[in-house]
C-alpha cells in the first residue's frame, strides 16, 4: 500500500459492510494510512473487522479519518486484523 493511502469503507448494516481480506504480510507504506468510514448501519456497541487475513503488519500504521456523527470510534490493529 502506498504511504499516505486513504481507504474508504461503507457500513450499511451489521452484516453488510466493506472489508478487505488479504494474505501474508500486510506492507504499509511510509507514513500513516487513513481509514474513512461512511454509512448508516451503525448501532451502539458493534465492531466491524475492516481488514483481515494478514499474518503481520510491516511498517506504517492506520489512523481514523472521517466518520458519521453520533458515535465514538476507534481502530484496533492486531496481529491478523484491523477492527
């Protein structure tokens, strides 16, 4: 992924949302990759796995960009997924 890339995800419901499945090492470019969230399918207390399937993350990081109002958002990047 190019450094400074922007990923846009739409969340329509708890079972209908954009997701990236990848394999192997997820190589991020230099800098921070931004994740923007859009949609109307939010309910309190839910989490959505946006990127999964990687065995590890190589360099770089994710940050949260734009989000719909009314909720508190956070990103959690683990060993094999970003929620």
